[in-house]
C-alpha cells in the first residue's frame, strides 16, 4: 500500500493528514500492522460532505445507463483485488480466506445487481395521469410522478462484514444506484481493507467519468456525529450495535432538517423447533443449528440467538443433542478485542440472571470466543425481559421451553422486532401451528421455513430488515434490490412541458420502461 492510501478521500483526491495517526491491528495477535491512517479533522469532514453535495446535481442527472456502467466498473475493480488484498483483510479481521473470497464475490455481485436495476428502470416508479378529455367536466391537470435520489448519503462501515456491508457494500451500492454521492466512514477495525476498496472505487469513478465527489471517505473517532449533523447529508446507512444506531437516529432527528437513518442494529432471530420435525429429524436439526450458531464465530446479524420448542420427550432429546453439539465446537478468534469484550459482557449477564441456566460451553478465557448454550425461563419472554431481548454478538444461543401452543404464542407476543424468524417444521406442524405465522409477520422482516437464518441471498426478493430494534425503519431493507428505495423520494410534475420532464416521464418513453399510465401498466409511447 502506498502512503497516500492512508489519507482521507475528498472529491476523488487523497487529503494530506494533519492530525493523529490511527494504527491498523492484526485481529488475532493485536500486533501493529504496517498501515497508518489519518484522523479526519472537522474541516476534512466538512470538505467531504461539501464535495458530495457539489457532485450530487451532476451525478443524479446522469442517465441510469451511465450510473450502471459505473457500478459495473466498481464490481470489476473489486473482483480484481487479489491474494495480497485477501491476506490483509484476513489479518485485520481474523476471518478465513475462503470467507473473504466469498464476501468479495457478494460485494461485486451487489454492484452488478444494482446495475441491472438501473437498466431495468422499475426503480423510477413512473406514474402518469393525463388530463384526458373524457375526464371532463371535472377539470384535471396532467400529473406525472417518478423517484429521484435524496442527495448525499453518509454510510458507516460494519465491523462484521468488512466488504459486503462496508466501503463498497450494500448501502454504498444502493446510494450510487439512486444517484446519491457517498461519504463513507471507515470502520476502525479494518481500515486497510477500506482503503484498498476505496482505491478500487476511485479507479472505477475515473474510468467511467464520474463527478469527483461521488465517493469520499473519512477515518477516525468522533467524526460520525459531525457527519450525520452536516446539513449536506440527506440520509444515513448504518449496520452495527443498537446503542450506536440509536445514537445516530437521535442525532439525525434533532437536526434543524431531520433526515432518515436506515440502521440495522439488533436481532436475536428466533428459531421455532416444532414437534413433528423433532420426531422425524431432531438429531440432524441439533447438529445443523449448532453449525449455524457458531458459523463465523456467531458474528452474523442473523445469528440464531433464541430457540423455542414445545415441552416433550422429543424436545428434551433435542436439547441434549444440542448440548453435545455446542460442547464439541472449538473456540474462534473474533473480529477484534472490543467485540470479544462485548461478548464476554453479554455472557456474564446471562450467567448472573436467576432465571437463566448455563447448559454447555467451556468457561470463557484467553483471546478467543468459546461457544455457549443457555436455557431461560419462558416467563422472561412473556414479560419482555430486557436481557433475553438483547443480542449477544457471538457464538451463543438460548433455549426456551414452552408448555404448549398457547404459551408459545404468549412468548412470541413478547418478542421485539427481529430480522428473521425460522419455522423448523414438518407439514403436520405447519397445520397445527398455523396461528404462529400471522404473529411473526408482525415481528420480523423475513420468515424462513426449514432453513437457518445465517445466509442472506442478494436478489430482488430479499428483505434484510424488520421492526425496531432490528432496524430503525421497518419499511426498507439493506440487502437486495429494494434497498435502493431508502435513498429515493417521489417527485410530481404538474402540467410540465414534455421537454422538461425526466426521461422516465416523457411521452416518447425513451427509456422503454413499464409505467403506470392512466391506471394501466404500459411501455407504449404517449401521443
């Protein structure tokens, strides 16, 4: 890495460091890596936001095809990041090379998905109501509506996905697709990773002739507040803790001009293991569920942190099998020392609660996280006990045994908003517990049947969101093509001359997109 890569990025250029230097660390050993980065000054934060604001009119006025070319170029640059890059990411995060290689593919794939969205044109949501003679005698204007980008977006890098939810991650890709320049706040846990991906974005921007301020990046502690409060910023994307996300929401709401914060924060992702499924394949479910709990050291926002089942001999056997499985799983290194400390704090709170019993897992010691299994009294869920609602980020899950279907419904009613809920069920279960699905639909963003939540497909139909505190806004998603909607707003044109209309609304329909015209879907040009 060249020395300038450790500098903040403003308007497509590296900004000389003027303050303290920040050190990149090896996640496994804690030793300093040979990369330092400049703490952004207040002036640099302001310059970055102003650069994004200056780029916004130019960037959003580009055709959707031009923006798609940019996204495809970013994807190609990310794919070109080689083995040396993967090695640096592995050292900064302690994640294995195979995981990083897969995440690199997901990251470039997200960019290409949004390029497809731009070429399809459905994101415009074009609606046209003409002033037709047959609608007389009531006078009616010609009204046309489509969506446009909200303006510069602040994006915060996530600790647990150094590529897919970070520099060129889903929030950045969705903002670019919407026509919104980005000011990215690099995560302190993988600054070298961020720098190398940012350089790839800059190369793609130059290659495709994008405005200089389309992408900006800042490093450091304490810069997030100034960024969110900056009047040029019009929306925020965040993936992280409930405490951090809520703080950003409060800051954004307190601005003279409040702005939306799309924060993905806290979820315990309940898994329901139902009786018929346990009778037919309980041992297999226990093994696969343990795999899901410890996957990636439990550092997924969709990690299954709560398991519910009906009291029965089959559930008792399942619990015994899960105890055995968790006991056999080895310790793993977490993303950084801070994440490990938070995990240990969460475990201590569970150990200390009178209604929680520790079932499996070696005592936590050393520099690695050891998988753990607990059992909690169902009354904690019914009473909405805060401890059981709080995500413990790491390889741990909590079993709750309920007496019958009625008690299961009471327990689920006490749950707060979640990203996911999972039915592990056979056909008999789905019929017997039909009342559960409508309840979960009010609680979660994604309902799974006979799977495990630690896998999020990047596609048109995916929802990675849910009611608070899973996210700050349940109407959106941070994964999948619908994520673009978070950074768009509708604009209506009344009696506007055709030559001044956006292409999506012009009579000739030069984009060839499907539009809602006088209440009917049409791709036809209008006379």
